[in-house]
């Protein structure tokens, strides 16, 4: 299920806020529409956010009437700034922006040439994402045994990427290889990406999935119902994995029950010059907690906390699965220190 | 906030399923209406369920037209059976039933005398519950320091009891004693007792409360935002505490962060002839997970697990606060083995 496409001057994407009720494709025509769609989480998931940012800059280039190279670079920089304000935590946003801006700067020629280059680079990033995800799936599948029940949190599937997913790529490859696996999906409050998106896309592929509320994971682990945990990541820093709120809790539960906890993430999610203390955890609208979709679930005026992400220290992570292979915690730490990981543009 | 009352031949109670939108009192006229109200969780919370069961039998006695003692005892036994089918996990249900049935059996005299006795005993149990809760609050408050932020799960408040609460009794007494505390309430999916009920009753009392989704507790603990955890119990057995789904997860999180985890429960919740393996964990309707109140949140036909309770082994419980005092884990274990605890009728 490809989630984002360039269609003759517009970016087409699935509005994920109305899933699973309807699969509605929307068209984004300029950087303002792209920024709003990101802020409102019509698109979400770190890898998809990165590619969406690239396409956002392609929209700016495509729409621009300027004739000089310098003017176009200035417009791209303005659009980049608009995009940087949308979601602070997923590093792919910044990675996608930098890659496009750097590519434009490096390209010789005038505005017209840069326009073509920017769009071509965005398209290339989208295709690469799919390829990277398939490689993640292939590597990760080696960790999965026939009969495993795999718990996942949030949605690290097709809908979090251009296609195929990260954590769910591992599930997909294992399934395609004939392993009889099942998935347990945490519903993932407040935005219910597990209930709405993970269940939707796995059911669509015919992969068995069971939905639970977030607070059931510990009990199911204690009853032996979970053999592996795989989640995605919004940012992997030197000492921790930053991912959807609730990931840290699942990691501690897995640790306590001796269940392997894996993170599946492309190297575009790695940000190894940073530590967890350097990362801004996005705090979102309290109404996401006091309402479930359109229905109020708490008294008015209640004080709410709504951090969108949390921080899982590496000690709870058994391995990180990236496109280059499965990195055990120790291997990851060694490579991160050597500075030979996450050197993507 | 008294939650249940005998009013001239009917039992009046708050319909908790429509809180916090409206405070609606409903009147239950016979054992069938009482059983339905329990099954649909219009009343919930172990101590309240116990007293409601007693009042249910009082309704049977009050409505009965029989003239012989034996016929009334037979009707009471039939009603007891109806009540036993409503909720399998909270032991107070069985405790409340046994206490009324035994009282009726012990009472000399005819049907009319038994009718009076049964109602008087139900009223006595309701009053005792309030008294017991105040004692729990008093003992538990000794564990609370000025400035503590206390996390609680589900609702172990007035609305889970006849009045005052168990876990929230501790909060109330600490607050009344002038300790500047705050409460963090887990929303407690699927039925949202935390968001709907705990927030409602604490806000009503002017006690500061912050609402979070269940999967945020770990992150807040890691950031130092939680000093104590206090929850209620549906049943305390020799080796574990059985309480609302998600309690086990919170207990592990508290353990991992070195935060004290306390259970506040009256001895009517103790069932020390049993171990956790003996207890039936109620599995409820999948629609509770796939819908939030009236809104669908997951694709149709998805497979769901919906255990209403989980099991927290004693090793994660620092102390149990009952009406007789604060029992450390070791003390509780010693007394449980000696058989000198939980000997209520």
C-alpha cells in the first residue's frame, strides 16, 4: 500500500485521521497544506514524515515562479523552516529537509534545473524508503521463529512509511516466508494508531492480528502470550530510542518477562551526535486525551499531560534492525561511538 | 458522595456509565434489575459491588410475598445465584452474598422477621463500608508526604465504594490533613474509569488531578513525576492482588523506578484461602475495546482480548492498607499464612 505519490504537481496521500472508517486520498498543493497535514497527523510515522518533507519542498520548487537560482534556494529555505515547525521529535523530518536542501545547493544550474533536481531527489527518497524497508524486513525476519506471537506498539507499518513498514516489514517478510506468526497490536492511545492503522493494514494483508488496550500488554506477557516485541522509532540517539508514547513501558515489561525487545528503524532515523537529553519531546493538544475521536471521555477543564513520545534507554533494547542488518545493543553502541552509523546525508 | 441508598423499597444508585456527562440516579426495583446494573457496570468497584449484592437480596426479601421462613430462604438463595453470575472476579460480591444469606439463616423467626433482618444487615454493611474506608484513609495517609504526586489506576474512590473510597480515601485524608499532594489518574481503558470517574470525583473535591493515558505512566515515572502509586483491589489472595487490567503493568513500572506501590483494600476484599490461579479473570465484551463509548475505533471483525483484571504478584506490592492498618508485604504474608486475616463472614 503506497502512501504518498507525486501526481502532476500535487502530492497525493492517504488522510490517516479518518482510517479505518474510510480510505480517503487527499491532494496537497503547497507547503502550507503539507505543513498542516503533518501537524494534524494526516501523515505520520518517522520515515513517511521524512519523505513528505522532501515532497513538500518539491511542491515549493514546482510552484515557484522565480527565475534565479538564489531566489529558489531562498524559497526552499523558507519552506524548510515552515516544515521544521510541524513536528519536533522525528529526526527524519530534519533529515528529509537537509537532504533536499543540500542536493539543491550542490546542483549546478539555474532555477529550472533545481526544480527538476528537487523533485527527482524526493522521488528517489520515496523509492529508497521502500527498498530500505524491505531490507529491514529481510534482516529482521531472521529473528522471528515459526509460531511467534509478536507484540507491536503504535503503527510502524506501510502507513508510517512510503510502503511496507519497518516493524511491520519484519512481520510481513516472516509471514511471506511461511512462518505462522500472529501479531498483538496495542491500541496506542491517545491517537489509536494501533487500533486504527496497524489492525487495518495487517487485516488487509491477511496477517492474524489481535487488538488490545495498552494496559493489557503486561498481563499477556505474564501469561506467555508474547514471544517478541518489535516497534519502530522516531529517533535513535546514542543512548536511547525515542518512539511513540508507551514504547518505554512496553520495553520495561518485555525486560521484566525476559522477552526480546527489538527496534526496527532505517538509518535515516539515527541521530547519533545526540543523546536523549538533547531531544525535544513533543507535547500535543490536551483534547487528544480528553476526547477519543469526536467523543469526550473526561470532565471539562481537567489538567492533562500529553507527551507524544517517550525515551527508551538502550539497556532495554536487545537489538536494532536497520537496512544494514541486525545490530545487537553492544554492536550498535560500538558503531555509534566510532561514528560509522547514521551518516546518511 | 454516597453512591447507593435504600429508598422505601427501591435501591437508588448513580448510573456510572453516563458519568462524567451527567450524574443520573437510577432506581432498582428487583434482583433482575440489580443483576443487570452490576453486569453493565452501572455500579462497579469491589466494595460497592459487595454492598450492592446485599441490597439486591434486601430487594428480594422486600418484594417477596411468601409467608414461611423456608420459602424466603429459598428465594434468597435463588437471588444469590443470580448475583453470583454477574461478575466473577471481585470477591466482595460473594462476601456480600454470604454475609446476608448467613445472617438470614442464623436469624430466628418467620419470613417477616427475616425481611427486616436482611434489610437491616444490608444497611449496616453500607455504613460499615464508609467507616472502613475512613480507617483505610487514616492509616494510608501516614505513608504520604507533603508534596507527593500520587499515581492511581482505575477508580478506587467514592464511586467504587459506598462513600469515600479506598485508594482515594488515602488521598482524601492526606489532603484533609493539609498535605499538598497531587494525583495523576490513568485513564484506564477500556471503560475509562480513571478519566470518567476518578477525575470527576477528585475535581469535585478540589483535589488537584492530572489525567494521562495508561501508556504515559512509565515516562512520567522516569521523569520523576511520581512519588507513590496507590490502587484498590478486586480481590487479595495469598500470593497476589487482583485488580483492574493495567494494575500489573503499573506495579512493574513502579518497581523498576523504585517507587512505592500500595494497595488500599478492606479486609472484605481478602480471600486468603485462594491463590491467584484459583481466580477467574472476567473476559468482557470485545466491543468495549473496539468502541470508546459510542465511537468505533478499530476495523470491524478484528479479534480482541478484553480481560477486565490482571494479577499483581506480591513481590511488586510494598504494602497493603486495610482498615486494621498498613501491612507491609512481609507482615501480610505472615498473617495470611497464620490465617488471622480476612476472616470476615
